[in-house]
């Protein structure tokens, strides 16, 4: 049986999808499911979302660095709530912030980024340092290893702590 995976912060899926609620364009929370597979896509504010099952794997790509520092702990709890006792966590991320983005200062977790049309937005971008992040998650009970790659990139893999189950 294939492993069940919940990717967090995924982009909108390509192709044709059927909205189970029929309200896809208007609702803030709905599920879509592929006609050909049993994959389910859920559109929701991740900070409001409550999982209705547990998964073998939780994956998040270039997402953790956008979690506001004050929501870090609740996001960690959400991941715990999503996982089966033997479940695994895997993520990739980066700490890349350009000098032009740092209009709120280097110590701020906010940067300014522009859309292609020039519209500016304040964006949360926390430049996690891999070893410090690993220590923090381990202190919170996760059995996790975070490995830097080239440049500002890193990936993390592991499991929750025993107290999370
Ligand atoms: C930096 S992108 C990463 C997207 C994808 N994981 C990738 O690697 O291409 C962050 C994504 O999180 C989504 N996002 C932002 N805030 C969110 C929230 N509160 N709940 C759910 N998704 C959110 C954005 O729409 C965006 O698609």
C-alpha cells in the first residue's frame, strides 16, 4: 500500500480537478480530488486547518522559513497531529534573503518582496541556520537531522519525539 503523504504549503495542483464541495472558486476551505487517483488536495489556511486523519509522511518544501516565529510551536504541533506514531517528517528550505529585501533590518523576520508587476508585499522569511534549527527541534523532542547543502539550502529528515504521540 502506498504511503500517505501530506505536503504542506503546496502550490495549486495542475490539470483538471473536481471540487467535492462545488464551491472551489469562492470558499476558503475545500477539497479537490483527482479523477484518476486517490490524491486529495485541500485548500485551507494551514494555521486553521485540523487534520482528519494521520499520515505516514509530512513533507514541506520552502515553507518552514515562512512560518512566523510566534507560530513556530503551533506549526510543530500540527505536524505532530498529522503523523502516525511511526510517521516521518521531511523538509527542504533555504535561508536566502537579498540585501534589497532587508528593508526592516537584518534581525527582522519580515522582508519586502515584489510581484512581477512591482506590487510590494511584506513577507515572513526567517533565515534559519541549520544547526540552530536542528537543536531547537531536538529540544522540542523531534528526532531530526538537518543537513546543509550548497548555498543557503538545507534539508531535514526525522521523526517526532515520543511525547508527541
Ligand atoms: C514559498 S511557497 C512554497 C510552495 C511549494 N512548496 C514550492 O516549493 O514550490 C509557499 C506556499 O505556501 C502557501 N501559503 C502561504 N500561507 C499559507 C497558509 N496560511 N496556509 C496554507 N498555505 C499557505 C502560498 O500560497 C505558497 O504556495
